[in-house]
């Protein structure tokens, strides 16, 4: 062996991102942290959950479980490790903690928030319930534990329609994402009482922008996230969660595709589907990008920042998540 820089283990670690970055850049910027993180995971019996919006060096090189919010929540029910690192935003870490109350759940940056989660409070939910008595409340997982504790059932973008239709009612309070609620209302015909919060990434996309990309790039599969406005979704060839986007590309194998969502999703899928040309209208989530290899390493070295949930919120918030997970 000539040394660690040329060892097979490093070559194997680099391989998943070889189509995205030069080996020398990967070595210079990421390799030491990646190796340290893998060793720290073994030392602490830790597992890393990574959302699909994480950067490739996190998503492909150190994470153990990857997916959208629904997939991560499902996987979180069955974890055996003592320590769980959430490479995602704070509400995701809270959801993992709700499902693993006795385990140590860490988020590398406690300021990794979400415009949707920050756009509604528990008091707002109580006001909506008073305004629409008897109407069930479906809350997007992009919300705080305090908001989840006030609601009947959670949903993700991947199962929102199934959750809403499972209630068997003509109207629903669906919060906090106004655009997701309007898109589900159009799909189901069920009346939605909404809230005015929006995703700061997805609300920036416009129908005019999508039509311009079609003119520029010719035949193009356009896949939109349902956090986009209904006008944007109407311009797309397919709309769905990040998991649905992954399935679409695996099944259809398009030559050229544009994902109307956070930019790192395209990077991660490009590594998995090198035959597909990904056109990138690059809107980055500033909160997701607070998570880095360096602060994942620091979290494992210092066992911080630990996610905790007030005792009075744990049971009602967990109930709304478990009700969602029980819907197939």
C-alpha cells in the first residue's frame, strides 16, 4: 500500500461522486472529513440520515439512510443505533426524536430551519380549529413539534393525497404550505382551508421560467415539487415528492430532465443516472446548506447539538406522526 490517499477504501468512497467532481478536489476538500466521520460513526454506534437535498459528498459518501421526509420518517421507526445524526433541517430531527425518544438525536447545525415550519405557530393552529369547528387538521411534516401536537394527522408531499383522502371528509384544514394544499385540492376536489406559508425555495419558480427553459432546451422532461405554485405544477410533465422524482427518472430514463426543486437533488440524481442530462434551475435551500461534512464531524466529536422535545408535546406530536405512518 502506497499510503492512505491511494488506498482502495478512498477510491471506493470517491467512486459515487466521480462524475460530479475531480478526484483531486474531492481529496482536498472532503476526504479527511469523510474518513473521520466514518470512524466516529463506528466509535459512537451512530447512523446518519440524509435528506435528498443534501450535497453529494454528504448524500453519497457518509450517509447510511437517504430519502425524502416520508422515507426518513419510516426508516426512523426501526433504527438500532444509539446515536442518530440528521443531515437535514430541524423539523426532520424533531420527527426522528419523536419516533426515538430514548436515543440521542443530533443536528449538526441547530439553525438549519425551514420557512414553512417558521411560518405557523401552535396558537395559529388553535385559531384555525376554532374558526372551522369539526374540520380535521392535516399538517405537513415541515412544522414544529408544537404545531404537530395541535393537529390530527401529519403528511408529507409524498403521501399528502392519501392522507387527505383517508379522512373521508368534504373539507380539510391543510397547513402550513398554501401551495401544497392547493395542489392537493385540485387533485382530490376536497375543499382546503389553508395557511399562507410557502417554501422559500419552491415559491421562486414561475410558469414563465419553465416555458423559457422549454424554448431553450427543446425536448425536456420537467418534474415539479408540489410545494411549487399550482401554475408551475400545471406546466410540468410530472409532479411529486423527491422520492417520486427519483422513481420517475429510474422508470422513464429521460435523456434530458429539469427538476423544479432544490438544486442538490439534481446533483445527487446525476451521480446515479449519468446517462441523463440534468438542466439545473439552481435554487438552493439556505437551511439545508447549513449542514456540512465539517459540522457533521463536529457533531460526532462533541455529541452536539442534541435535539430535545418538551415532555408535554411528545405524546400528541408523536401521535400525529404515527397516524400518518399507519396510512399506506
